[in-house]
């Protein structure tokens, strides 16, 4: 049974097999966690991303991690929040599912996710976090290679939300 954890801090510091990037569909870098990952990885990451040629919302692409402690980065494109009736939950769940399935196919055993879409893309935090935990738990049933998933939070308030969700998840098992 895979371990689900919450961590509060900078995802670029984590030594896991892959960190997930909340990218935009160009994969050419941006602000927020995307900017932090590109700054920490160095210019080689942007060159590899440019060669991929973009990624649709909900899908995921794998690159190397270059100067990051994590040897790989999984780039996924979250939905922009437009009120919640434009397929946002389906697309956000697809980000988590496709990232995990990509990691599974490449034999990556530990992964860290940022809180996809909850920054500039404005997805409300609590429902995004609940969807993330439920989708990861459900997808891991078919991902035996993955032993540990970390939800990387960037504020104490976000971290508390995940701690509550993960306590409820542990109790239900
Ligand atoms: P999106 O466009 O998908 O909303 P953002 O980067 O704007 O992406 O925000 C996604 C989440 O990443 C937010 O919760 C934000 O607080 C968080 N974040 C920003 N920088 C970092 C970082 N260095 N490490 C981890 N999380 C971060």
C-alpha cells in the first residue's frame, strides 16, 4: 500500500524520483511553481520542454530534472477555473491520474505533486485538494511501482487542509 504524505515548502528541494510541474500548455515556463522549477533545474529543462512542443490540459509529459535533486520532472497542465461547470474537475483529476500512470510506466517509485491549478489558475483550494487525494488513492490501485506520493503545499493553511484529508484517508483504511 503506497504512503501518502503532505509536506510544506518548496517542491524544488525534494529528493523524489519525480516532481510534478503545474505547467501551462506551451511547456515554455511561467510563474509560480513552474518558474521555480525552471529556475532550479537550469536552462536545459526549457530546451527539453521546447522540443516536446506543448501539452494539452489534463495530460502529462516526462523530462529529466537536470540540476534539481529529483532526476525527473512530470509536466502536467491543470485546468483554468471558470466556475466549475466547464469540465474543471474532470481535467484536474486527469492531471493526477496521467502523471501517476506516466510515473508507473517509467518505474518511478516516489512522486511529489504541487497543488495543481490552485494558484494563478484559481481552482478553489479545498475541492482541488479533496479531488487530488481521492484521485491519487484510486489511481494507485493500478500503479504497483509507486510507493510514495507527497502533496507539496506552499503555505501552512494549505498544509493543514492536506493533513486533515490524509488523516481521514488513513482512518478509512
Ligand atoms: P497554476 O497555474 O496551476 O494555478 P501556480 O504555480 O500558480 O499554478 O500554483 C500552483 C500551486 O503551487 C499553488 O498552490 C502555489 O502556492 C504553489 N507553489 C508556488 N511555488 C511553489 C514552489 N516553489 N513549491 C511548491 N509549490 C509552489
